[in-house]
C-alpha cells in the first residue's frame, strides 16, 4: 500500500486550492496536451479537460486512481474523453505520446 492510499478520501477536501488557476495559466501559455505525473484524484486533470485541454495522468496510488476514475466517469463525455489515466511511476514511465506541458506531483 502506498501512503497516499490512506490519505485519498480526504485529499480533495484538503486541497481545494487556488493553484488550479496557476496551472491553467501555464496551459494557456504552453498549450496542451498536458501531463500530470502523480495525478492523484484527477483534481487538475478535470480542471484542464473542462477548459478543453487534452490531458493524461498517472499515479502509484491505486486508491487515488480509483477516486480519479470515478470523478472522470461522472463528467460529461466531451470532458471525460479528453482525459487518460493510468497506473505509473514517475521514476520510470512510458506513455507513448508527447506533451507540451508537464507537471510532476
Ligand atoms: C500532492 S499529490 C498531487 C496530486 C495532483 N497532482 C494534484 O495536484 O492534485 C502527489 C501524488 O503523487 C503520487 N506519487 C507519489 N510518488 C509517485 C511516483 N513515484 N510516481 C507516480 N506518482 C507518485 C501520490 O500517490 C499522489 O497522488
């Protein structure tokens, strides 16, 4: 079990932060697609996709990914279709695609 598995249910409550605006500004400057390596509950991926950006994320916490996937499934198809989520470790990963903007953790 990864330490974020335990923290996962509370992550979104404790991280409802204004940093989303900063990342959206970065995306407006550098463009998509965007990668969130260590995407957690998909907090940023959802914000990116809702603004029309293609994006992908991966994480080593299965519980964070479970929450991310359930949130993505609850979105409108035009939003959820822009998001790709998978299990992966940022120390060694291959997604087979390129990104204009990437953030880690
Ligand atoms: C602080 S959270 C950030 C989540 C998300 N990027 C956000 O801003 O809401 C850090 C995330 O990195 C993940 N993580 C930690 N080590 C990792 C690794 N080696 N590879 C991939 N993800 C990792 C954790 O499971 C956790 O979900």
